[in-house]
């Protein structure tokens, strides 16, 4: 079941986050799946596409925020927080990423690779 959606500013891509622990990148013109983003171990609660359309952030019940390259579908960064992620938003043309949990708000200017 799809839990969340984000639409790129150029309307070319949609990213969905699901209860099956995956995010999917969809081509709007063809309706086909471009990438299936795997790595979360619990449902994805939120997705946010960067303003320039090059990255997408996903946050989930597994207490992680992951950043994916929309061109390749590869996870390029991530971080673990203290509880499930309930919100994500890009700040300042993708130079920073904000995320929320039920009890905290986080802001990163750089996200290290997730190990």
C-alpha cells in the first residue's frame, strides 16, 4: 500500500513510499517504474524530492532518513535517528535536509553515507 507521494517540480517524476519498505520512482509520461529504491527495513512514511529534482529523501519507521540519486536509483547518504521519521523537507536548494520524528526535528547540511 502506498503511504506517501512526491511530485518533481518539472512534473516528470513521481516518487511513492510504501508499506512494503520500498520507494518507487515513476515516469509520469509513460506510467512505468524507473527505479525501485530498497534499503528501508520498515514502512516508508515520507518522501521529498529536492528542488533541483536530482535527489529524493525517504524517511521511515526504521528510524532512518535515506537520500537517493534519482538518476541512478542509488542510495548516496543516510542517517539513523532516535525514532520513526514522520516528515522530511529540503532546505535551501538541497544544501540542507530537515526531518521530524514524533519528538524531535533534525537539520543536516551534510548527510554521511549510511553504513
